[in-house]
C-alpha cells in the first residue's frame, strides 16, 4: 500500500500566493516583493509560455523534430531561474526553457537543437547554463562534480557575495528514480557540495504517475542522504523564488546541498510525440487549470494595483512579437554542413578521426554533379 497522496501538495507545501491570487505568508520563507519584481515575474512567465506554444506549433508543422513542453511549469522555472546570480551555474534537463530565458539565452538557440541543425549552440560559460541533457538524470552527477570544482576554486563560503557561487541541478520526478540521481545525492552529501537539487514534480514520469514512483513525498528522500528537503508550490512563482534563493544562498555559504521539490503539473504532453490522453484523466487536467501559475499572479497584480491595463497589453504585444520572431527565425535556419560534426569533438583532431573525416568528404564529393 502506497503512502498518502496529497492532491494539494499536503500541509508541508510552502506557498506565498494561493491559486485564487491571495497573498499569504510563511514563517520561514516569507519575503517582500516590489511591484517591479511582480511585473517582471508575470512578463517572464507569459513570454516563456508563448515560446513554448510557438515551438509546439512549429513541431506540429514539421519545422521541429520534437519539442519538450513546459506548459504549466512556468512558475517553477522562472522562480528558480530568477533566484540565480550571474556567477552561479545551471545544469538543465531538456525542458528548462524558462530557466534558459532567465539566463539570457536566445530561444532560437533552443529551437536549433530540437530542429536538429545543431547539438546545442551556446557557450555554457557565457550563460552559466550547461547544454541540455537528454540522458535522464545524468546532469545531476555533472552538477555535483562542477560544484566540487567550485569548492576547490575557492568560490564557496568566502563571505564575499561577488565571489561565492552555487550550482542548480534540474530534473523531474521520474529522474529521481534513476541511479545517477541517487549517486549524485551521495556525493553531494559526502563532500558538502554547493548544489541545489531542483526537482519539478509534474506528477508524471512520461506515463507513470507519481504514486508508482515513491512511497513517500519526494522531498523527504533528502533526509536519507543527510541534507534538507523542501516542498514548494511549483505553481507559485513567489514561493519558488523565495525557497530557491534561500537554498542557493545556503550552498554559497558552504552549508551544503538542498533538495527542492517543486510540486506542479505537466499540462501538456511529455514531448510532442506523447499522447497523454491514453494514461491520465481529463478531470485531473481541468483541476490543475484552476491552479494556473500565470492566472493567479495576474489576479494579484490587478487586486494590489501593481499593474494596469497598459502593462498587460504591452506584455501581450511583446509575446506576439516573440512568436513572430520564432516562426520566421526557425524556418530560416540553414541546414548544417555534414562535415561540421568533426569540428567540435577535439581541440586537436586525432589522425584516426581525421581519416574518417576525409573519407566521408570523399564520399560526399562522389555525389557532386549527379542527377537526382
């Protein structure tokens, strides 16, 4: 018999903004937000949702090979992404489009990956964002290794806010069952690594519900490895920001890892090749629509007088402009040159690989001038 399933996240859920748009307070993670911050969160979530919707439409029209949707998870990603400092570093999965937005990445670079014209065309060092990881859970080991490197570089626990840094590692509820993730927990705890494990529990590991994945709430697993675990309302951008900011600061201060379970819901499909109607009830989806992260913040902005009609109109217009840019930019992407695959493997190409490259070049040249 599985343990109790909390449809609402349970009494341990950290929340600062209810689904009805009411501002509430928390004894440990409460904080004040300026009207400018609130408007910024809203703008981020609306624009990221538009990016996601446009990318899904592009895939349906054959312009992308596949797309991993984030619909419904905007607050979890924007809250976590905005809690980062420039010198922190992020290890994403393949769905962290909102975090990539917060790190300043042009969304067209994401589309290039899913269109198949590159393998991720951005400099991780420039953006503080590693390339997307397709292998489930592998990035958590990379994150811990990077965090241990930060310790050895002397950028943890110095007390200098311009120097101290931490790592944010993203993964999903399904990935929490992977060996790599659990091994990363062991290493992080053993070496007190400055890493925050950020699990977006969207209730579904592709087609397997959360109650088949764990007998206890996911955040409680952290206790077994010896570091704190927290469950936050992943549809509440304010709470997600506050909790992630506190966990990252704890890591920067040299106090070790934290596990954050962002309790949310995947409103779309796992990817555009998935049909979620085969394994979940439409009633569940309708129930989660009432907890929409954007709608609750919009209600609060209007009630508190923090935004006027002109602001909402401007954001909507900006979203339309981004949609147009993505559509045109995606279709204009040039096809990759076949030999480019050899250029970014080694800094100095070894003789064996050079021979393969030359042989492939000769093969391609044999088709020149042929009639198709």
